[in-house]
């Protein structure tokens, strides 16, 4: 039944006071929602989702919107569900190194709260965002080498399903294997399984001392060697990043060390000596200007995420440049080389056809293999992948953003169980989800 | 097949009997066990209180054979249970009399080690310690280290999301598995993840790890290897009471130190360990703390000095530091032998696996002590003090019905204490059959229902290790909510007919 363009349906307003018609600025990847709701808590979010389900409305969760343009444009977006009012740090149990946080809390604010007690959530994704958004997009930064991605730090979660059911899994303790880990399932699920309202994380102490060892290399192969040496030395890096802004630029590497201050100083000096013959390295108290600001941080244009086994860093860098060159492109390249993740960024005005052939050629070169036939498993060597994180619609129309996905049938089955009506973030994800 | 209730196996004796020649076709005659005496040897895992002789046992050699076996079971409507080394402590590998037990012991190959990537691909029957041994020449090791690591299998570790003494700092199995080849409950081989940690789509790998064999069978595991730390110090500190030991732990964590391991044992468990392995812990200790620090040389030196000081301040009356690997092993022997050791001071015992927030440890230990005194049942405490994971060993004489009942009740009361403090009923042993009845105390009906959606997605027929983890199976045929028109995925044009 068609509704008047700007009248909020009764059931939605009953569920939550803060519902309004959408405005121009609320568009998601060029798709305009009809209504925007900002529930105060999980119970209101639950009532909203139940009401939306009853009205057959599609729903899209939104934190700060820093990564809302990731994936395909939504097939439909009736209700934008904002987490802005669910912004409390519910509990910081410093003695247990655990914090429970509502999904709308921004990472930088959380860092302030935890930092006051000398602790941190060891996540540094470029572009910040909210706890819920970072979890839903599995966003991570340089610290992923030592501490992992959001799912590795998550120990408990509260979600609201498409039909309004509130559910919890995990808990407040780090050691917990009771039941299935729904938190891992929701990490990286981009809003397609439900709304995350609260998360509990394990924390780490803030380091007493830090140092950054940087090296500028003429060629990618030298930068890979720097990373490899750092990883096999006794330096014990917490992060090791690469930055290669353009094909004819030097390739920069930077290794971050943490720990007891005199130990950090010792290790930094030892590392520079180790790197000496191959690269001129220097020690700094703070990160280089490009740290956390590379292609992964680019908000517009086309950004690819390339995942590979860490030992294949050199080959990955070479494949990226070769595929780009073949398509007539010169992306900014960089990322957590030691952790097996790189990003490549094209400007917003890059030719869409060229961008599409770059992605396809790179997938081929890097071995992002297709799914097996029935009854046969892919060889264990489908050990790399290329995902287009976000791109202008002219590019997404020509590209398979996620590439071949093993177990896609299982994923669809999971989606169907959690959201049988397909109302959560429809059409944005892998496998047609 | 839709609409079946998980947990209701359809294994009739006839169906089982018809399977036997089919399994022999798949794996060879010698891989199928039908003799009742031999079948009995598989009747339980590490939790001997629950026994059930399997209908059939089969020992496949390859992933393709596992897939064919599962397909045959699915076609016959016969439930199946996977078993690694059978060391589990929650009955996760407890067989079904109407089902097939699929034992992975023959799948023991380390397929590949890639030191530059810090990855290895292993078969599920490989033992945990074997992975570390194979990685050692490359300066690497496999971090999750359950006490049973000499025997327990990687496949079993994946099912239980096993931890071990070093998991506070180094993580559990789920942090060290980057790819899994699995056989789905309908007999298809598929990969979850690709070894990179960034594979597109849902993190089914993260959901599968720790699902206790109920979502499929892992046939290849891509593990993450960790650099062997430059330095390791192992300290043994003796205190008069567990209260003093607990205060030391809080002080250490409060100082921003993250040890590789902190373990505590109380007087009764020390007594048992001494009797079993002569570990010679300091006499008169009401509690001992084992603290292990690992990392770069200079950091370890600084932390060791700090930990010594903090232990002394908390009242340690003796502190030993291992001077070499042999002394390090000797310190750990007592702790690792604790479970088996209490078998010498008591006819029977229940191993609990509750977790509380670390800051609640002193209070909970007092409560356990009070409950134990009231029930007249002794409790020996061994625990991962760093993460609040307790292993109260409830000692009783199983020849006495009163003691058996009291021990059972005391165990439940201890778990209630854990839940009441925001903890967990299981930190690492899993729910299995042993703790499924406690799940509703920890989770609400909606929580359990939501978890079981996963089960319905993977195993709608309810044949894959049914009856484990959840006390009440969820009906999978239901479709909550109203569906209008064609399936949304089909309507979007992005999927085939579903």
C-alpha cells in the first residue's frame, strides 16, 4: 500500500519516538532511504525492526556512515537505522581488561575512555567509525599484525534480528566456549544478518614505549625484503606496513615496535643494523605521515583489498602493478604487508572499464580461484583474494566486487535462516546476499 | 531435508546394517569396525562418565572418503559423530548407538609448512604437539597448547576451540586457524576461509570453530604459526593462601604486564600432584603460582624483575626461576599432571571448567570453599588465574550414592556462581553432553534459538553429532515471518533458483 511521501508509518513511530522522513544527505551509494530512525536502546531497535518487518520494509544499519558505501548499492533501503543514540560505554572492567560498549560508540571516544586507565582496544582502522560499524565491516589497521581484526578481540555480542528478536552470544570473559559464536558470524557481515547493538571486547595495556623503523626502497622487492627480515628477526613487530603511492615512486616500509622503552630502543637499533646493506633505515618516535593514511583510507573512488599469504608479499606487489599497468592505471598501493593485506586505490574519475579489467586481471594473477564442482574441494591453494571494498556505481556495475566465494551456498543458507524475508541490507554483499 | 527435528536420528538397525558394506566399499574392509568388543573401545572420550558403544566405527584415510561416508549416512538417515583422539572432556565425541563414529586417526599428515607465511596445512588427526615439533626447525610453534597436547588432535581442537595455559596472551584455536576444508553434513567438501584471514563473505570459519562437531567435519586445517619468543622465563611462587596468590595476579595484570601464562594450584591439588609426579613444589604452600613471561629478551628481563617484586609484595615465601628448559618442564609437570593426579587421592572426580572475571576470583574461591565444607565434598582447585578459568576438581567416592549426588549438586552450584558473576559454564572443555543442561542458565531462549539458526543452515536433517551442546533442538523447517513473492535473492537477479 503506497504511503504519502513524507508520512512516517504509524507502527514505526509507535516503536520509536525518533523517526523522520529521510533527507538528501541520507542517501546510501546513491539510493535514497524513505525513513531514518535513531533508537535509544536495543529494546527500541527491536520494536523498530519488528514494525519494519511487519510493513515489509528493508532496513540498513548506520553508524557514522564512514563505510556505508562499501559493497553494492542496496537493492532497497526503506529504513535507515542509526546507532547514534546507543553510545554508552556500558562497562569498563579495567581489572579484567574487558569493556562492554554500545554499537554507536565511536572508536576515538572509546580510546579516550580506555586510555585514561592505561588500556586500549587494539584496533586502528583508518577512517575511525563506530564500534558497530567497524565490527560489521571487519575493518582493521596496522595493529592487525599482532592483535588481529575486530572478530579476534570480540568476546560477546548483542544483536537484534530482522524480526526484532534480541539475542546474545559469548559473554564478559575472554575464555568462553559455551554455545556458538554468533559474534564471529556477525563480524564482517555488513548488516545483512541483523543489527549489532552492543559488543564486549578484550583489551590490552597501552604500551610503555613505541618506536618506528622506516626505510625507503627503490623497488618493491627491496621493501618486501625489509618486511621479511623484520618478521624473522628478534624485533618482534606489532605492525609492518608498506606504502607505494605510484609506480615510479620509491616504496616505503615501516615497522612498529612496542614494549619496555629501553627494549624498544635496543630492538629498533638492532633492526636498522640488520636492514643496513639492503636499505637505509632510520628510527623515529612516531609513525610516518603516511601511516594509517594510505589507499585504505581513501573514501571515494575505487579501493581494492588484496588478501594473500604473507610469504607472497613480493609476488602480490608485482601482480598488482602488472595488472594495473595492463589496464593503463597507476593506483596508490599500500597496507599491512606482513599480515597479508594490501590495498590499491583508484581515483574517482578512473575509467570504469579499465578499473574492471584491473580487478579481473589481478584476480587471475593472484590466484583468486573459482569454486569447485560438486563433490570436489578446491585445492588448498586458493590462497589469495581480491575484494572491491567500494567503488563508484559505474565501476560496480561492471565488476564482481567479491569474486568467487567458496561455501557461498552455506552462506546463503545462513542468510536465509537469519533473515528469511531478505530485508536486512539486501543485495549489498557476496553471493547475491 | 526440511522439517526434521535435529537430534532425532533416523538410524534404524537396518539402516546401519545396510551402511556397513557401503562404508567398506569407500574405505576398505579393514577401515570398518563392526565387532562389538572393538566397538566398545570407542564408547567414550575423556569424559568416562558417559559411555555409549557406537553402531559402527569407520576410519577414513582421506577427505574424499570422509565426504563419501557422510553422504552415505545422509542418504540412509543415519546420524554420525566425528572423533579425533578422544581426549575431550565434555562428551563431544560420545557416539550414538544408532549411528556411525567417524574416527580421523588415520588422517595424520602434515601436508605443508610455509614458514615465510607462518602457515601450515595439516590433517585433522595430527596431534597438537606434532604441529609445534614440525614447525620448530623454522623458529615457529603452534601457540594453543592444551595440557593434553601430546595426544589431542588438531581436528578436535577446532571443534572445541581449545585453549591451554598460554591462551591468555597467545589466543585460542579460533585465533590460529585461517582456513578449513570441511565436509558439510550433507557430504559436500568445501573450504571456509582461504588462509589469508580476509576471505570474502561471512566468517563461517569463526562460527565453525568451537561448534563441537555439530556443523560438519574438518578435513584440512590451515593453521597460523607463531614466532618462538626470543626469551622465556618460568617462575614458581609459593603463597600461604590462594587469596595471597590472587592478589599477586591482580597486581601483575594491574601493572600492565601480560604474561604468557599464569596458573594457580591450591593445597589439595598440590598434594595430589606431589603424590603422582613428585614435582617437589615448596612445602607448606597453600597456593602456588606459575608465571611464564615470553617475548624479546629485554622485555622479559624487565617483566621478570617486576613479577618477582609484585609476588614478594603479595606475600610469596619462596620464588623459583627455571634456569634451563629442564627446570621449566619440571615446574610445569606438576600443573599438567593435576587432573590425572587427583585420581590418586580420590576414587572419582568431576572436572569443572567454569570461568569468572579475574577480579571475582578471590570471592569465588571463598564461595567454593564454603560450599565444599557445607556439602562435605572436597574440591581441589587448579586454574588459569590470568583469565579466570577455573578447574575445580570435585572429589567424591562414586561407590556412595549420597556422595555422587552431593558432588553433582556442588558442581552445579559452582557453575551457578560463575554465571552469577558474568562468567561462563565452560572456558575450554566445551558443552558436549555434559553441560547442555546448564545452557539455559547462561543463555535465554532467544539466545539459544538464534544460535541454532546456524545449526539449521548447516545441518537441517539433524544428523551431524546430534544431541550435543543444545538441550532442546530447534525445529528447522519453520520459517519465521511472512514471505511474500519470489525469494528475495532470486528476485534480485543475483542468485539461481533456491
